[in-house]
C-alpha cells in the first residue's frame, strides 16, 4: 500500500536550514532561524541584492478545481526539484496555508507525495506567525477606529459608512454580519459590522505587494477605513495606526525559507486566496528568489481564470516582473469530471469524457496565450489513468497549439518531472515570451471588469446596478481610476455558478459589491454568491484532526 503524504513528510531527510540557504548564497548570519528547519531572510540581505540580475520566472497555474484534484502546488514543487535535478539553480515560491481551509475542507497546502515542502505540519499550522501578525495588525486598526469614535470622533467618521471589518484566520459564517458595542455607554456606539477571513484582509494584500518596510507603511497609511457624512475618505493614516501596524508586521515582511523533500530551497510567504483576493505569494519573496536563483517556479491560486489572471494583471503590473513560461496543471480525472463523470465513477476508463472535459483546459490555454506567454500543460499522473485517456488529452492540447507532458512527481519526485523541466528550460532560454497585461491603467474601471468577464470568462455581459456604476465613477473622480481590478468569484467555474463546469459561454457576471483597496492598490469586485468569510462544511476536516497516542498530528493531510 502506498505511503500517505504525511507518512512521506515525516520520513523526510531534512537538512539544517543554513545548508539550504547556502545553496542560494545566503550566509547563516543573514537568516533568522525558527528552529532547525525554517528561517526568515533578513531585510538587510534582501536590500543588498537589488543590483543583481534577475533569473527567469515560471508560473504554475491550473484548470478550474474539481473534487478529483489537480495538484498545482505538488507540480510547482515537482518542477522545482526537477530543474535542480537536471543541474539548474532553481527555487520555488509558494503561499502559506490558512488555518481556515486546513480545518475546513481543503486540508494541507504543502504539495503531496514525493513533491512536498517540509516541515509540512508547521507550514499548515502556525508556521512563523505571519498570519497571526497580519490578523493582529488588521484588528489593531479596527480597535483604534472604534476607540477614536468613543473618545469624541474628532474626524467625524460616519458610523454608517465604516468599511473596515475585523478578520480572523478561521472559517466562521456566524461572524459575517454582526453588531458591535452592545451593552451600554461604556462599550461605545453600537453599529453593524462583520468579519472577513484573514487571507481576504487588505493588510494581507499589502504585505504581499509591498517592496519593503517603508513601502509597507505607506500602503498601510493609504487604507481607507470609512467616510464622513459628506463622503470625505478617512484613512488609516488619519487614525494614526500605520506606524504601530508596521511594527507588528516587521518580522512578517521577511520571507520564509524552507526546503523540499529533495532539500531544494523553497520560499513560502504570504497567502491571499485567489477567489477573494489576488492569490499570489509575496512580491518580496518572488523578487528575492529571482536575484538568487536562475529559475524561479511560482504558483497562482485556483484556476488560471482567477490566480493566473490576477498574477499577470495585478502582481506583474505592480512588481515589474514577467513570466517567461506558464505551466497549466491538469489531471485526467478532472477532465473526466468536466466531461460529466461522477466522482465515484472516475476509476473507469472514459476517453469520450476526457475529450469532452478538455474544453475547460483549452479555454485556459487560450487565455494564457492572450497574455503573450508560452503555455505548456503538465498532466499530473494518477495511478488509474489509462494510455488512451492520456493520449486523448495530449492530442487535444496539441490541437490547441501547445504540448502536454506527463508528470509523475507525486510518485517519483524529480524523476517524474525531468521531461517537463527540460522542456521548460528550452522554452525559457529561447526567450520568446512577449508579456503584456490584458488592459491598460487608463481604461475605465467598469470597462476593466468587462474586459476580464468577456475575454477570460467568455461572459456576454456584466450585470451591475446604478449604485455600483456610480461608485466606480466616483473612485475615478477621486484619482483611483488607474487601479487594476481584483475579481472575487467562485473558483469552480468560468462563470459565477459553481456547478457550471467545462467552458461555458453566453452567461452573465453579476457584480454584487465593489470595494476600494487603496493601500493594496486595486478594486475588489465581488461577483455572484462568493463570500469573503467562508463557512465550515457539513463535516469539517477539524473533526478528524487530533493528536495520536504518540503525540503526532493525525488528519491534517
């Protein structure tokens, strides 16, 4: 019987983190150790690398997720190991795991099989405390807003127009809409409020987009927390919280360095969700990795219609970086589900369903190419895949002007991605990418939303009432029209209907709400029924997470 992911992780032959840093030219003096197997990289070391040339950036994305599984992080790790195995100096950059999904329905987020990042259990729990620091900084601002109002409200904040919620790193639907300050005069003025999950916090987005501590404090100060009665914006800087928030985030700004099972360097930093935020690891981690490695493999969350679109339109725009190639991860099982096969029937060969389900993959290939970047498909192999099914997928991808490479990294580690690694090096070194964003800064905000809805989702129209359109125009008048848009929608479909698989056309994209993230530097567009505070499923993963009789964690992965 094959070993489980957690059994494989526990058998890892980890090297001291100083040895991992040395592979990238980082001295032990420039690391801030968190035990023996993880460390932060000092801000001083990062600043000293600014004049070095950049390596090549490779983005890993995927088809829309299905219950069958796709393995985007696993492929990111496998490709990084594969590049190192063929003699290249490579590093990977991924996001940190949120406690919400770990205890909800997703489980761990460190790869799988023999393509994992370790220490897996630490990464999926408290790690180096970055998420706790972000939660604390966010809620410090919340507390200072209510405190300012309690002590006279000198800024004349309109309690009805406070837009800043609180956050916590856990799924809890009961906190989506709440009333605060009940209990009489000593507790302040009652008002309607609510919670988002920490990964949806603008503070998380700011940390992941800031270049250094100075940039971080500037962006924090620009956060708009609400408005006066005459609609004047009130910022975090007005509340005088930006300095203390920066202090809380000082260590969290430093990227975390860990290792893969094959002892290759992995940067794990930041964690915005791609369905409700911009879905990429931090700019500072990616840019640092590019200074230290010749090839950097990073991932963007969920399907390419969300994570990759935001990576290319938001992160690349803000950070001044561009990928040389994109890997789109797909599985035969997911193709069959997109072709209408039920999960319980996935073990049966069904070539026709693979062919039918490939429409979803084809849409993603076409979308990625529209950014001017070459795309390769990685077929993440499962034991039950048949040769006929694999060949059907390969043939389809070839018909789309791309190529599909079978990868067995879950079972074989770097040996399973050698072919992919060699082909990616050929593509990257050929330097054929001509990257460009999908829209310019000067395009009106609503037109930016329409551009994504029509060109990426293939929708016929965007549905937004007059209130939303007027709000967008007001932000343009206030000087925010140049910002990119961050779409918040279901990850399961190109549409806003999570049950509509494949490659739907002719649908509409209803916009429920728009939010200005002036500090992060984008407009959040909330579509359909997507929630920025998830709820737990009927049977959450937390029901089976426990310590066994040996004191080891069970059920996390």
